[in-house]
């Protein structure tokens, strides 16, 4: 009886505490706020704030808040104050902010360091990061991109001719799973070299999957939490790092043997060799451990966005067989394709519809819905009374502009032909800047930013386009696509990871083309 009474009292106390907390939280939100404070998005639960509505559908959450509060508002996410500034002005304010005012490392470092490793990317000063970006541009030169097209085409052809899911003349596939496998093969073969590609056994793929589990939203807050996926993440990072270290040590041994004349073989000119020759401005040679961690980073960066984006493209094309046929005929007419010619880099510029399919898919299905920066100093928003204080995290969301009627009529309609009239953005010399890793475009005022903008704009943008266009053009050459029921539909989005992607069970139908019928 005593235990039962105590339990009842404890339950009553807990319920009472919750209701009092909710009451105080609601009352606090009704109090007058300083004119310098952006409006606060209403929420019932303290600490949790708007986590449920934001986490369920971020872009819908932003659009709904924009209608009620305007372009600038603050919401609560698990105890943190996030100030969102939408539109092209918001993108400019946040993504082109001064380094002393906004900081990406403070936000992303705790999340990415356990996955990528220490002393690189967001676990080092920004100046060092810019040098590291410059190092990896070895694999993103025009010459390198030209050499990648036949390699990517070869990987896709190997996959659709040797994978059980593509056996026979027709069937169904799990798009997300298939494109994840294809893109890890293409990213490793191109950005990392044949030696790394050979390492992609079932064991390596499993390690990559376990490492990918580190990109869970909860790790923004508690990357150190002793969760099962975090233990797998840490073990996978250690194992993958050791694999790369073994490759590097083997290269160094080979180099020493060449110097002593015991071997005459030439090293392959790939990313590992390039990084081994890199030296920081202070004269320090790039340490082997940093090379290993950068190789992990490049593999994941090269695969992640391409994986989700290629899956989205395939799903959209399956829903529009007429566009698939247009893409096929584009190759027949523009490239004189007869069923046997290999694809070349020079062919890509002759496929405008395919480029528009990629651009339109990236417009609606951007991989990252929120770009965050920690506020380091008070920042006044131009032409307003608002001052964003250092207790806030600034958030830009280019996808909201992508889905704006102001820039894209019928924005929710997937229509590659909307791009036939030309580019949305026209970059000028005034938009170009060198943050320390080479000339690039700020692009912060464009309504179309699928690869971000400013100093943290993705340097792999050109590679992503080459990878996606080559993968999809090869698929279209050899496969017809359709939905399971033959009807047009809109794929669902999975927001359980840091990267927005199609739900993992998405299935489509495929049928192999008869090349003799061309």
C-alpha cells in the first residue's frame, strides 16, 4: 500500500510539474519582447520547443512560419535558439557573413569529427580548412573531370550487368539501395583511385554504412552519447582509418624502394599520392593521419549527395517515362548514339535536357534543408531593427527559395523543361572570390543554391554534376523506367538522417533496352 501511494503521489507530482512548466513557458512567450528580437515561433513544450514539427517536415515548417512571422523568426530546438532568415537576403546575410561573426565549425565540428576524424574540416581553424580544400582540388581539375566520365560509365555498366537485381530483361529495384552502391563505386574509383576501389569489399561497404550512422540528428546535441550506432560509428572510423593508413604506409615503402633502386615501378597519380606530396603554408607536410581522415571525408562527400540525388532522379524519371524517352532520344540525335559508343566528357554539354533534369531534381530535393552558423558577435540585420545575439544559431534554408513561387512558377511541380529558357543565376566577376582554396563564386544572392554558397560552398559541385549526368545518361541508354503501378507519383522524403533522401523502401520497375532496335 505504501509503494502504491508513493507511486501515485510521484505521478501526480510529475503531471503537475509538466503542466506548470507548460504554463510558465506559454506565459513567457506572451511577455513583451525587445524590438531587436525576431518573433518567437509559438511552442507548447519547454526545451523540446518546435522539434517535432521541424523534424517531421523542415521545409513545410519554414514555409508555414514564413507566412505567419515573415522572413526572420526564432524557434526553439531542444533548448537551442535558432534564428532563421529566409530568402535571398537571408542567404546573403548568413552564408556571406564575416568569419568573425558567423562560425560553421562550432555547429558542425561535434557532429563531423567522430565521423571524419580530428584536425581536418570542422575540427581545425578555418584557414587550415581552406588549405585542405585547396589540396583536394587536385581531383577536381578539368583534366581530372574529363578522365572520370569513362570510369563512371564503366562502374554503372558493371553494376547493371553483374548485379542480381538487374538479372533478366525486366524487374524491380530498391532505388535508394542501388544508387547508394553505384555512387560509392563511382566516387571511390574517380576521387580515390583504383587501389581504394579494390578495397570496396562487402566488409568495407559495411564499415561505410556504420560510419554513415554517425549522421543522425541526435548527434548534433550528443555526439558522445553511448548509443549503439555511435559505438558502430567509432569502430568503423578506426577500421577505415587503419585501411587508409596501410595504403599510405605501403606507398611510402614503395617510394623508399624506388629511391634505393630496388624497384622501377611508377606510382599511380591518384589522390593519396597527391596528398602525400602536400605541404601547408607553414612548411609542415600533411600528416599521414590527416591524409587518412581526408580520404574518408572525400569518399563520404563524393558519395552522400550523389547517392540521394541520383535516387531522387531515378524516382522522378520512373514517374515520367515520357521524360526518360526524351532523354534517350536526346542522346540518339545529339550524340548519334547507336547503342555502342562510349560516353565522353565532351558529350555532356550536348545533353541540355539531362542537365535540366539534374538541376530540377536538385531544386526540389536538396540534400541539406538547413545551413547553420553559430553567432559569435551581435549582428544587425540590414534595414531592420533586429540584432542577432551570440546566444543564437543562424539558419539559412535555400530550399525555401527553391520552392518559392516568386522565382519558380508552380514550384512543387517537377518540370525539367522550366530550365529551357536559361539559367536562373548569371554569375559575374563581382561574384567571384578566393577564400583560400582558389577562385569560386559566392553565389549567395542566387535563388538557386543546391550546393550552398560563400566560403563553405561545396567544392565538389562540378564533380557532382559530372557524376550524376554520367550515371543517369548510362542508365537511360540501357534501361526503361516506370513506377510499380504505372502512375505518376511524388516520392516521400526521409528526414531521419542529416541528409534528406528518399524513403529507403522506394521501388521502381526497369526494363532493358534492345540496342538492336535503334
